[in-house]
């Protein structure tokens, strides 16, 4: 699934279309003739919240896209050869000079300002982990206090699936959750309410630079520093079951936690 860092990459890739009048808009059939009303409008600066991409338009409406597991974008100068069959196209934006195609994503909707304000799914999202923080940009907006409040409200639930819940913190995916908890020294099975402020700060301090680094690269997610990558070690614990911990040498363990039994990796010593 496209995590917060990948959605930011999508927003950046759409940059060439920003400010250009739309010449053609194609959306799923259920939208009828509404896409034609967008022709002539301009795409404004894309916004993201967690795994959601918001494309505001000069007429006041907003296109909302979510890629789920298989969504992807192709952006380029016109004319562009589609890299997938047209039957997989969910949204197609064209200007005189550029075009952007969204494939497979299950969510493509056109929202009025009132619909955007009242959107139940978007309003339920937790603080955006990819909002700039003071460590990266002064005056950042990731609300660590609100994230901590939502985490603690989950009581005895294990911390790993809690931080994957987009209603608690938006944007974190499975890889970064495992890697961040390792670097923070927190066992993924720990009750959410028992994780201290200091441990949560250590978690965010680990996750932010990894995810922001991920906004600049494509392909396999890498979370280790350059000296370890040079040795072929691209991740601290994720998908390293049975291999020695890169810090202490203890074999990495795999556990599965409710409610979805997603794989969680840990070092039983470093995350004791």
C-alpha cells in the first residue's frame, strides 16, 4: 500500500500540471458529466494527508484519490504512451502540454467544499506523520501531543497495530512501523497506553527521517544508513526473520498481532 512518503512523491510528480488549464478529465462512469465541468479549470498545488491525495481545483472542488495497495500514477508530457491498459485508468487529467493518469486506485471522487469539510473518512484521520516537524522545517505541523493522546486511548492494544491505524496516526505503513519501533527500542507487543512520551518521541525521531528520505527515492524501501546499505543490509529488522540483529547479533523474530495478523519484526534484546 502507498504510504505517506509515496503519496508525497505523487504530489510532487503532478507539479508540471499545476496552474495549467485542464483540457480533458476522465473519471469513473458513475460521475456522469461532472468531469466535463472541470475542463478549463486549473489544478492547484496538490495536498496530502497520510495516504490520501487531494487535488484542489480553481473552481473550488477537490479531487480525492487513495491508492490502497495497487494505485499508481504516470505523469509526463503529451502525448504519453500509457504503461498500462486503459481499462485500469481511474483518473486521467490532460492539459495542453502534460497529462497524468491514476491507475487502479479504488478511491477517486470529486468533492465540493461542503463535501470535503464533511467527509467522514478524511475527518477521522489522525495527525499526519509526514507533516513537517521542527526537526526538518521550523514551525512544523505534526501534532505529537494529539498522536500520543490517540495512542494512549487504545489502552492495552499492542502499539504496532495502533500506529498503523490511520485514525490514530495517518501515513505510517508496516515497514516504517517495524523499523521505527526497533530504533526506538519499543517491543511491538507493548500496550499502547504504556509507551512513554520519551519512547514516542524516539519513535517519531526515527520514522521522520526514514520516511522523508523515502520521498526522494523509488524502488525497495531502505531504512539503514549508507554504511550498512553498502554491505547489502537495507533494513534493520523488517523481513529479516532469523537473521542476526544489526546492532546486537540476536536473531530477529517475527510475530503477528491482532486485529489483522500483519507481520511484525523485532529484536528481542534491543526491544526488550
